[in-house]
């Protein structure tokens, strides 16, 4: 095979023969389904009546491949998780690829294979897509949009939080950012990204008869920022117990060396569920039975205050604010 057939060239974005060959060689191989195979200008979706959740996100992470995942896993999990947090059952995704000339087709194949695997885990179909090739230095950017159906009786909204509700965090903080930092700085360790689809957790909660008042995935800005955003939207406060927040020892060690606070580090496979006080024990048990929620912990309570208060390990109390300044760029 010639060198030009091993990398993306501008011809792959022309809409001609090279474009069709790329679709068949990579995307058609992994994203095969009856909707996409129709090759129409738009996907025709068979949707049930009722409320829908719709989300879109763009992924620009560097490096593209990291311990525990790659940009393909990240883009599926990121969009699916946004739908799950609204109580939706994800159904369909679209994906748009912006590929810089020179990108290895072998790497594109690996990424597409991962996307297909994660979409299958989430129970979604990739129903439409687009590819553009641009000048550059061999980079890749992906946009995914997703749509899901919200079953009757589910209403996971920030406004539904009530005084006394318990806040459950699904697991260790900071894994993704610690993994990306390590990769960029050439630090050898065993830290892996937590990137993943959280459907096992939401299925477990609803399967146990729990109806969370609020759910939110903890991504850029970290837990501190997410909690503040929820409180602002709901007009309430929270009291968080620092001693109850799970952080892996390896991540804590790296964060200490680099001067980072796990409360503000990015994650890509963590969420919080805010549930009624009487449901907290049952919800925690359900979450701990799942792959992504095995380290779940009750970390705090919803209050009537106007801020997020952190009870420190020494028993003091401080206001936990949002992340200020620049976090780690190109994290997702």
C-alpha cells in the first residue's frame, strides 16, 4: 500500500472516490446500521412520543490516545452521559469528523472501532455523520450530537433539589485529568482515565426504584464547579464532607506534586446523583453494584444556604467556589 493510502489527504474531503473509499474502509465498517446504510441526506428516526433530550459536544483532547481510552471513547461517552443525566434513554448519535491532512488512517480505524464498541454498550445507533478534511499537522476533532427519550415520571433537574437531599458521588475524582497530565509530561504511572458511559449507574438507580431529583456528570471544572452551578440553578446550597470524597492515592500524590486540587480536576466518567434522604442508602447500594459506581460515596447534603460549604478534614468550614482561571486545556 502506498504511503498516501495510509494517511488522510485533501482528496478524502473532496466528496469523490477517495471520500467514498474512506467511508467504506473505516466508517462503514464500524458504524453499519440500516439507518446509516440508506446514505440519505438526513437520518429518518422512529421516535416514540413524549419528551426528548438532545445534546451536542465537540472533542479536541490531546493526546488522542491515552490510558483508559481515546478520543473515540470520549466522544461517545461524553454525549451519551449528558443525555443520561437528564433521565433519558439514549437512542441515536451523529458524529462529525474534522481531520487534518496527514492523519494516519490506521489511527482513524482504531478510533472508529472504539466508537462503535462504546455506542453498542450505550445501546445507541450512530445514525448520521460528516467528514471534513482541512490543512494542518495531522490532528483530529470530533463533534457528536445525541438524542434520547425521557420516560414518563423522570425529571432529573437542578430545580428539583430540596433541603435535606443527599448528594452521592459515583467514584474517585481527578482520574482523567491526572491521566492526561501524565501523558503530556511523560510521567510513567498506572493512572488511567475514568472515561466511560455511565448507563450502568442510571439503569441501576431507576431499576432500584430510585428517582433522582438531580444528576450531573462531573467533567471540566471539577466537582467544585459543578456543585456551584447546580446550586445557582436551584437557588439552594450544599454542605460537603471533604473526608467522604473518594480520591485514588496515586491521583492524590500526583495532584500534590503538581499543586492541583482534585475538587477542581476534570473527570470523564463520574457523576453525582441527588436523591431524597430516605432513598440515600438504597441508591448508594445500587450504585456500588455497578462497574462505574463501585467507589460511590455520600458526600453531602442540600441546604438552604446560598453557597457550597466544605467541611474540611480538620473540622473547619470553608466556601467551595467555582474554578477560576485556566484549567487544563484540550482535556476533552
